[in-house]
C-alpha cells in the first residue's frame, strides 16, 4: 500500500513539501486543465526532485481540441512524471473514445505509464476502465462503492472482482461497504442519477446536476433535460 495525495496544480501556491524520505506520502498526484499545464509541470519537477512518485490528471479532455491536448502531452513527455491519466471528467465517453485516447497518450508519452480515471454518469465507468486495461493502462482509479462527487467513480469492488487476482481479498471490502458505506449513503448522495446521466450525454459539468438535486425540483428529470439542452449562458 502506498499513500498518495492529490491537488489542483493551479491552486497550489508557495506549497512547501518535505522530502519524500521525511514524509508518509509516497505519491503526489496533480490535477490540471490543458490551459494550466505549466503549473502542473512546475510541481511535477519540484516533487520529483524531492523523491516523490508523480502523476498528472488532465481534466475535462472531452471538451478540449485534440491539437491543444497533444501539445500538453508533448510537454509532459519531457518531464519526469511517472503516470499520466486519461480522465473522463464528465462521464461523457464511450469505449471507442477511451481506446483512441489511451493510444494517443501512449504515442505522445513514450516510457510513461498511462492511467484511467472514469466517472459514472452513464454507468460506463467500470466498462471504460476495462477498455483501458485492454489497451495496457496499468494505473486504475476506483473508489469503494463508487463514492465520489455527483455520479461517482468506477467501483473498486467491481474492479477487484474483474481482476480476479488471488492476492486481492474481496471480503473486507464488502464488510466495509455494509458497515460504513450503506449508512453513509443515507446521509450523502452519490452515484447514478438521471441529472448526472443528462450532464454526461451532453458533455457538461456534473455540478449542474448537483445543483439541481439540491433544488425543490430535484426529481423533475424531463424539465432538467430540456433546460440543459438550451445553450448555456
């Protein structure tokens, strides 16, 4: 087991990290957007020099033009970053897009590991993660019972069941779900819901769905769909 921490590179200012041999943290994960790639590169270099493993998640790539994304990947290729993730921030992608992007990342990031980070707007986080595995993504993001903002992420228990590695013991994961996650699910809402499905198929930020779920009209799904189809101001 390794401990990692994650932060938005463009929100980290004058951050002081202790050297890795003085820290319980093994890996520092940096999330960014294409337009903020320079901030991620700066932190990757600093953290690498301090002895940490590093990763980079370029978010919202379903909204980016491919030439801009490729330029960011080519910049990352020149850094010591260990892993770069294909990230489906809006849960908008299908398996063909995952395959295309994983291969694109591999072509532009020789020698780097490729990861996959999927959101579950359309209940495709698990299958899209499997698609990335098929094309040699070796770093897989998942969470217990799919917990995550809005629609959540790929379910860890599903992924462990799929991998069928004898060193993985599913029993304590299921025990944790029944003892902790089910009660928590009564207090906090996450997972597949129609508003997040709508934002997924329209390739829009799930915050639209989160805000709607906090309104008195939270279950008026058709109304939400029609509103989301109108041009956003």
